[in-house]
C-alpha cells in the first residue's frame, strides 16, 4: 500500500456511510509521508475534523429528541384479567 492509496481510502470513507467505517490502524511499513502529499493529508485531517463536528451535532439533536420523547407520559392500559395460574 502506498500513501496515495491510503489517502484515497480515507477520502472515500469520508464520502461514504460512517456506520460502515471500521477502526483504523496505520498500515505497517508505510514509511514517512512524502512531501508532495502533505497538503492532501492535511485536507483529509480537516475533512475528518469537520465530519466529526457534524456527527457530534447530529448526536446532540438525536439526544434532544429522545429526551423530549422520554418526557411524554406513558399510558398503560388497565389489565383486563388476573392470571392466577402463571
């Protein structure tokens, strides 16, 4: 695997479904980042940070919705029979 391949994969993951992302581990033996790929690597890091902020905001929104739903009183129907055998 080359650095260009690695950056291709990271960029593709940013465009795809985050639910399908796997934990990332740097490939062994890749060596130092070539100078001509530094700007691209920085752009990937910025895009990942932006996506992380976006996901945090979405999570906060979902938590707010769940909190609102939790405040709705639950109506439980009255039992229509009493089970004496069970």
